[in-house]
C-alpha cells in the first residue's frame, strides 16, 4: 500500500495587468471588468502556492526535493513574471486575458513539464488575500 503526501512551496511575485477583451467595445469592457480594465494597468502582489502530491521516495523520504521545486518555480514563473506587465512584457499573455484563472493555468502548464509526471500538481494563486484560484480545481 502506498501513502501519498502533499508538499507545498509558497512563492510570490509582483505584476501589473489589465483585464480587457479586444473584441468588446469600451463600455462592455468597463461594465464587465470595472477597475481591472484601467487602461494604465494595475498591479497585484501575487502569492503562489504550488502543491505536489506523491509517495515519498524510499531513499530520501521526499515526495520532491523542495530546493529543486523552488528552483523550478523561480526559473519558470518568478523570473518570467515578477515586476512585469503581463499584457505587454510576456508572450503568454500577449493574446490571453491575464485573469487570475488564466495565470494559474499558464503557471501549471509551465511547471507541469518540469515536474515528474508521476506526481500530481496543483496551483493556488492568490491575487489578493481574499481572492484566490486553484488549478486544476479540486471538487
């Protein structure tokens, strides 16, 4: 019988963005996105929690080496998004609306191919202390 364990790594990054659908008129964007549609952008101090689930290795006792996980997150996420305007400075959001939901999906996809496929992965992204998203969703 195997016993799965969840390990978590918390990181943070700061980024600006604007929620805007170019297919909509200005009034619709303003109505749907409100202040988040500010044409001069706005920023968040994002808190990222990466959850990895698996069976601890018999030799190390690790599900995953947390230093390795931290290095992957820093290379794939922090260096890419920290202190950036997501709409203007990143390829990932040049045509994708950078909602918290979409940011979490992009982060998941960036990390998924760097982490052993035998391990489950979940992203929790806090846009504010009271607003956060998880991907994939746990029901």
